[in-house]
């Protein structure tokens, strides 16, 4: 679920328990993956696992960097690490730890630690450096920074993973190397369950007061009509007066609306306008970091500035922009499969209900493990210049993950990778 926590930041350190971690891995494999929150019936791990195991047996260290297409990613990566027999930990957003004391307690005993993904978190970075250079644990990161529910397409990665890997490489003990391992996660439906999917669509339409008849016979039209309706509701709730006429050309109108919202946010925050060469995604990340900083500062006594209410309103607009950027790029129309249709409906439901949605049907996850990248050799190849090496490594990881996703999709035999059928009754595929 694309949300952000702006509660006062609290760092949650690792408090790993060997017994609890072992129990957690067994419980995840035996029950969690197959349970209704994830419905992973098949897990296929591809790549040179023997090479990873050999490097691990020699005492080398790993930073696994994966895409983040699903709420099931941590559970899948937990099983991958169990099969590789490599101890590991996650750097997780601190709002996960704030969901409850028991959740925080479990996360810490599993060896995980928190990070403020919108700020400069020195404690988290220091912990990551310690894990990478002075522990037996591999570190797992999802540098997309959020779950965007665009399975098969990676969103731009943040530079943090590359930064930590290259910085930590200089602190490695003699004879040990830090390897960065790109990993692609690709989820696909192994059963259509169109009746269950249609029921979810009809419930969303009813709860959002959609008027008219849903065009179930034309999935692309259904997405557009439902999307237009939900967007108008959201803009109205945000008191946005300039609601565009979305009925004629939604894909063409979205970039215009995104720019209007970005300009509004920059003006309200007294920020300098984004330059023309800056993408909308980079612009909203910059704006979001500023809102987060101001909201944390507003908790301090006698701090001048906007009220929490005003900042929360801007934060809600910023979250909408994040979502619109994802919707503005062709996704279902680019590849009109059952998987992409169901993911788009899942996104629409999450945006409306502000809560993660359970998969409507069982899934398969294909995990591809790329050739490990030696961090020290990468840095040397860029003349030991971090300013050059960090963005180059980030782009290389991003490229490698996308290539693995493309290759996986090209030969995926699941029903989810087949063209989206009509949702009218009696059209359930075999």
C-alpha cells in the first residue's frame, strides 16, 4: 500500500534471536506463503545458486537488491534465503515497526531494523554498514522504496543500496568481498478465478458510488471508467478545484494534472520549481522528502511553520501524485494480460480502501538471481569515484532486474500471462 508515516521517527535496532529466526523461517515456508494473504502455490528460483552458496562458504558477504512488486516480497525473499542457507536481515521502513509493539518485537527478533526512507537516517545506515562488513548476515533491500504493484516493470531505484554497498566494500575484512546480487521477483496467477475478481470490482464500484453499468465485456474500458470515477472522487476530497474533464482522454490528461499538482505543492512549500530535465518521479520524491522533514519538525515545541493539518493535506496530494505517475504510464494497454488487469484492479482497490488487498487467486512467483557484482571491483572500474560509481551501479542493478523480468515474462506458461478475457458470465478460461 502506497502510504507514508510521518510520526516522530524512532529507530528500531536489531535484536536478533537465533531460535526465533529459525522458527520464523520454518513457519514462513510451512504456512505463511500459502496462506490467504499471499497465496503462493509455486516458487521457482532460477539462477546460479551454487555460485552463491560457494561464495557464502568462502566467507564473502552479500547485499541482495530486489524489485518490490507485491506485499509478499519479504516472505518470498525469506524463503529464498532459507533455501540458500544464508542468514539475512531486512532494512524495513520504520512505519512497519510502528504498527504495533508485537510486530516491532517480532521484526527485531528476526534480525531486521528500521529506516526513515524519506530522511537521512544515520543510525540505520550505520547498522547496514555493520551488517555488511562485520556480520554473517546478508542484507536485503527493496530500493524502489514502496510497493507499486507494477509486476513486470521496475520503477526507478533509489541510490541508497549502491551507496551503502560501495561504502561498505572499503570496510570489508581482508580476504572477504562484498557482492551485490540483483534479484527479480515475478508473480503470476495460476488460476483465473474471474468470478472472485468480478465480485471485487463490483464491490469497489458500489462502495465508491459508481453510477452506470460496468463494461465487463471490455476490460480496458472498465479500467478507464472506474479509474476516472475514483480519481474525480479523490480530487474532490482533496478540495482540488481544477478537476479536469477526464472523460475524453484520461491517458493524455494525467501528465497535465500531475504537473499542476507538482507546481501546487512546490508553491505551497516555497520550493524552487523543478527543472525541465527532472522527471515527475524525481520531482515528487524531492517534494515528499521536504513534506516529511517539515512534518517531523512540526512536532517540536515552538516550531514555526505549517500546521500538521496543512502538512497532512499536502502529504495526501503528494501520495496521489505518486499514484498518478504509475497510472500515467501504459501498463495494462501495453500488455493486456490477466496478471496486469488484476494488478491494476488491486491498485485501484488499495487506493480507495487505503489498505493492502489479498490476492484473489493462487499465484506462482519466479525468482531470478543475477550474476553477483563485486563491489570493490565496480568501484575500481570507476576510478574509485563514488559520485560516478553510485549512479552507475544503481542503473546497472535496475537494468539487470528489468532484463530478468522481461526474460521471465517471455516464456511464462501461467494463465496470468495470457490475454485478459471478458468478465461476462460464462467466460471463465479452462
